[in-house]
C-alpha cells in the first residue's frame, strides 16, 4: 500500500483548465526553465487520464459548468490547485456580474496559490506542497466532495439559476 | 511437468520484459528531456505511473468491449512475445512460417484497442483509430519488404532459424542488407508511434486519440502494452539485422535501437496522416525494394 501512495504522489498527471491569465504561466513551468517533469508531473490531454486539475484564473458561470463537468470526469483520487486571487475572493473581478468569486463553494480545492498571477516558482512550490500533502494523507478534498455532494450541488445550482434569472432581465 | 516449467518461465519473461520496457520508456523520457535542455524525470518514472494508474478507483466504463479492449491489446502483444527469439534463446513457440504469424499478431493489439476505443464513441478516439489503421498500411508494408530478403537468403520463414543462421558480430545481416535494415528502422519509428509518425496519439490535436476515454486501470494496461511493445518491436529489428547473442547483448541491441528512435523523435515535428503514409510508400519502400538487389549481387 505504501508503494501505491508513493507512486501517487510522485506521478501526478495534470490537466490545466486554461481560463484567465494563469494559463500563460504554465508553458514556462513545463519547459526548460522550470521543468516540472522532474517531479513526474506532465500535462495530460483529457480529464479522464489526469489526477490534478489546475484552475488557472477567474471563472465565469459558463466556464464553471465546464470545470465541474471536467472535475467529475476525473478518476479518484483527484486533486485541485487554484491559481491567483480570482479563484479565492474574485480578485479584480470582484464586482463582475457573471464570475464566481469563491471556487471552494463549487468544487473542493486542495491548494490555493496566492498572487496575481503567481510566478512559476510559486507553482512549482505548490506542486511540492501537494506532493508532501499526499504523502501525509492530507490531500483529501476529493473525499470532501463525495461526502458533501448535496451541499456542492446546491451551491452550483444556485449560481447556475441566478444566471438564468439575470438573463431574463 | 516440462510444459508447466515453460509456462512459468514465460510468465517470468513477460514480467521482466514489461519492467524492462517501462525502464526503457523512463530513460527515453530522460534523454528527450536532456535534448530539450531540461532535467527530466527519474528513470523509474514510468513504473510509478503504472503503479499509480492501478491504484486509481471508479474509472469510467462505456461497456463490455470498452473494458476488454486494453485486455485484447495486452494479450496480443504477450502472444507475439512468445514467437520472438530473445537473443539466442529459443522462443516458446517456433515453427516454419512463424514470422508471418508474428506479423499478424502484431496487428491484434491495435485492433483490440480500436474495438475498445470505438465503443467509447468519442469523436477524437474515432479519428485516432482511423489514423492508426491507415498508418499500419504504411509501416507494415515497409517492414515486410525489409524482412523478405532475409527469408529468401536463408531460405526459411522461421524467425528462430533465421536468427541462428546469421551468427555473431562480423556476420550480422546489417552489413550486407544495410538498405533493408535502414528501411526496417524507418518502419520501426512508425511502429512505435513516435515523431514524426505520432499522428495516432497526438495529444494537442486529438487529445491522445484512441486513449481519450480510458482512465485508471484500463490506461495502466495500455501503458503495459506500450512497454512490452517497445521491446517486441525493437527486438524484431535487432533479431533480424543485428545478429544473435546472449540476453545481455539482446538488451544492449534493443536499447541502442530504442535510443536511435527516441533521438529522432525528439527533434522532429509531426507529419499529417496523408504525408506519413505517402512518405512510407515512397522513400522507405523504394529503399527496401533496392535491398532485394543485394540478393543478386552478394550471393
């Protein structure tokens, strides 16, 4: 069992959901300068194959639907890293009419990276932190989502319905 | 009793070959990283990947055939491993004409994958399958054309006999049949599905093609298939052209071939599917056909 846990933390296949400006920080993280393949993290093409979902910026209600769907397609155990202040408290989109402000209400997040936007060093740091968390058995946000599915679904439905309501006006 | 020992021996070989293939893949990733001026993952990274995939839960399934697809793929490659002489050792099954059987069995794995991925009904998978089967028309022909001169020269269609008859270093088939060997090497590039022939699994274009719907343990089986296929495919070229020898020599030869393929892959972009098949039917096929001339000159 220890071997499985070890391999789980050493081989994270990630899917970056490229919303907002955080996507531009990913190419340097992947390529020669910062090279995240050292830690066994490689980009994967589909949510089915990946373990790690990166939400790289603000989410409109429309995008949130796609994120939730992608997240639910991933096989467990799965982890989420959210980038930048937009995913925490709305950031510069605080008073926007169609962005969500707290990602944590809709899908469970393991690690937030502070900044607007975070530098590749911060991203690498978050990856290592996540690796340590998995080793210690602390990265359990996916269990949280399964246990509190009703609460998450309620929050999602609320925001999707509000969108419908505002479209009517 | 003898058959039980043979079966146990084969299971041991299959495990060994799978782990060897995974390590080859890991070293290949490291070499690619170094070519791209990166540090790269540890050489055992692929083993960790497979372990992780087998440790995942609640994979998506789209039906019985979808689940059986990876199993058929793995079975196909394990069966072709029975026919492949690993160095100078006798393969599990060997008879006159087993080269043809081996080549037929190599097609079973992609077909199994095509059946499985087809049930997933993802458009990307469908495109990937179509490309994979079209690609096979390209490289299979070249591979056959590069091996046929050897079968004519040694007057046998048994792979084991062919390997035994060519002898060790100075008598390698590579030296007289260098044109065929070159064509075989280009066919190997396509057979392993690496650049410039990676149209089948094109992650940024069709989202990893046939594998698009697979996750968890199914993907783990597919990874094992790829790992064993690396050894089988380089092993065919190594056995046919690079003489016979012990297991150590076999590993060295297959590894060198794998390195050549990886280094070519690291610096090439991707053909379109039409370009790839056209390329195969033009240059390597002509080189392979010129290889027949050796039979008239050298014999």
